[in-house]
């Protein structure tokens, strides 16, 4: 039997990311589940994926940090020796009433870490 394919899905402890890892598990993939804050939700998604026949691991971290991205990749490589797919699903949300959408600024749509600002100034 061929080795299972491996996917990393960022932001996969809930919503679209969780649905994605469940579907990949159903289709025979092994998955790395990434979460930023909710360990309990991530553990539930891992259990769901295992019940669907996948091997699954979870990795905590904010993927706006390069070291976390490297940790995600290294986790997959250490466990399965391969990465076949990456789903960049993680994001951030600012909740605003629909009647107040005009109050949003460009800064609300872009989040920079301090080091990223240094990089932009060099451009």
C-alpha cells in the first residue's frame, strides 16, 4: 500500500480549516492541525481525524511567526518524512457591525509584526 499523503492546514482547529482536515482525513491523508489559541478544539479535531482513519498531530502557534511555520513543516517531516500539500487557511478577524463597515481602515485589513515593518522600510 502506498504511503498516505500529508497535508498541513493552518488555522484548522475550527471552521473551514477543521472541515478541510476532516475531509482530507476521510480521503486518506494524514494531517498536521495548526491552532493559535484553542487547544481543546484542536484536540477534538485530531480525534475526529483519527476516527476517520488518519494520523493527525496538532501544533500550536501563530503562523505570522516564521519559526512557527518552520515548526509545522518540521513536525510533518519528522513524523511522516513528507509534505504533499499546504492549506494556508489561518487568518484574523475584526468583528464590525455591517452598518459600520465604512469605519474600517486599511490597517484593519493588514497586520504587520514589528520586524515586517523594518523590511518594508528597506524596500
